[in-house]
C-alpha cells in the first residue's frame, strides 16, 4: 500500500499519515496483525522529521488502530477496523457543542465560557 | 609449471572481463540510469565522459597485454619468482579498479549537484511496508557470512599456535573484523538511509537496496573464502598458486558486480518506460 504526503497541503503531515493509515485499515488494505514500518524508516522514506511520524503513531496507538510490540515493531491492532470508526475529534467537538449549548441556555456568556474552558484545561487532573 | 599457465590464463581473462567487458556493461548501466533519473542532464557531457572512460580502459587493456607478454616471458623460466609477479598483479588490479572508482565518485558528485538544483519534492509517496534484512537476502546467506567469520577466526587462532613465515596472524583477523564492521554499518545505512533522489522510484530504490545488501554479504563471504584459501596455499607451500587465486578472485568479484549492474539497468529502463505497478 502506498502512502503520499503533500507538504503543500494545509492539513498537518501527521494528520495526513493518520488519515491514510486509517483509510487503508477501513478499506481492508491493512489487516489486523500486518507489520508497519518503523518510525525511522518511514520518516527517512518520506523525508519527514521522525517526531512527526512518532506523533502519528502515538495517536494511532491511543486510538487502538496500531499496537507496538516492543522490539518486534509496530503492527495493526486486532480490532483496528472497528476502532477506526471512532473519530475522537468529532466526538469531542459534539460533546463540547452540547455543553456550550447548555451553558448558553443557562445564560452564561461566550466570554465566560471561554475563560472557564481555559481554566478547566489548565487545571491539574 | 602448471600454476604459471593457469595464472596466465586467469590474467588474460582478467584483462578481458575487467578492462574490456565491464566498462561496456557499466557504460550501458550509466546511460540507462542517467536517462531515467537525470532526464534534464546534458547528454553530450555524459557521452563525452563515458567515451573518455572507455578510452582509458582501452589504454589499460593495452598495458595489460604488454604486461601479459612480459609475464609470459618471465614465467617460462622454471625458477620464476612469485614476489614480483604478485606485486605487479596487485598494482595492475589497482590500475584496473581506479577508473571505475573515479567514474563512480564523479557520478555521485553530478547527482549531488543536480539534487541541489532541483526543487524539493512536494508530494512524497512511499510503500507502507516494513523493510528488514531478510527481505533482501536469505537467512542462509547471513548465516554463512556470520559462521564464515567465526570459522576464519578459529582458523587464524589455530595457525597462530604454529606460525609459519609470511603469515600475518592476528593482523589478518583484525583486518577481516574491520571489514565486517564496516559492512555491518553499510547494511544498516543502506536499509534505513534517507530517500534523497526525487526521481528515484520506490521500485528502483528497493531494487538498489537489495543489490547493495547482496554485494555486501557476498563479498564478505568471498573475502573469507579467498583469505582462507590464500593462507592454505602458503601453509601447503604452494605460494606459486597465489597469483592465480588472486586473479580468479578479482574476476569473480567483477563478474558479480556486472550481474548486479545488469539487474539495476533493467530496473532503470523499466522506470524510464513508465512507472511499474510497485513504484
């Protein structure tokens, strides 16, 4: 399976990588257990910074689309196809939208929501 | 006398393969690679350069034939001395290899300059496939190279217990260890180096990686076999066979390089005609 990175595209490079790997999993081109190239190999082949590829892999691992098996390398997760359907960004946006709507209904102004959001983000867990 | 005639036959073959056939094969490869990967480059410059390369090799062939005549005269005598013959042979090997090394270095320099002038590649496409050593070379070859090294080390250590005049001992083992270390680094670098050349297709790159790795492994094994053979000849007091062994070894290495050049040329021609499904 070929992967293409367009450096002129406004979409960040790590997101282009994530999208294409997810698309390949959804299409069945990448199957559960398939080996993926190492971060160094992919970064060198695409002439990208290895941190960019590492970030993409980290996010894919968080979404359980891929899994790292120590020194043996990175593989497609056994439930990758099902996990690809979950779009965390979309889900977060929907949840936040619902909360903002509730707060507006309660009479909270946008400025207060913004300040509260920054405060909540900066608060230590 | 049989060793003298065997050497003269091997030396004639060496002149034919290294200075006559190899330059022709290399020129064809350089032309195909240039057309595929340096389409904008001045063809006249390339042709002039390649013609000069072939002319130099013709000169080296003539020199080799003169040398062959001298060796024939020298080795007709039953008490011919192996020292000067080996020395001349080594010198001639350097002379034969030098144009190939120089032309390869100039090729790399031309490519580097062209790369500096070319704009960065906007769309970068690669195959999402893990590369490993065994994708390019069989486990048996790797096993042979590794076992060969340890057997050679054991052989040298054993002979060191009963040394004989002319045996280099641990220096030989150190040299082989250095060659293996450089080769190991070379394999790693070839497998994971950055893709720098925009017009190099994925198929060509994978092909080149495979060829380079095979060259490294096969030459590692060949070095071990040749040195073991050389030490054995000295051990059996058959020093007069050393020039023959050296000449045959050199011809085999150059023939092997030529086979690799054929493979790369075919891929470069395929790339020029159109992208392959794998690229």
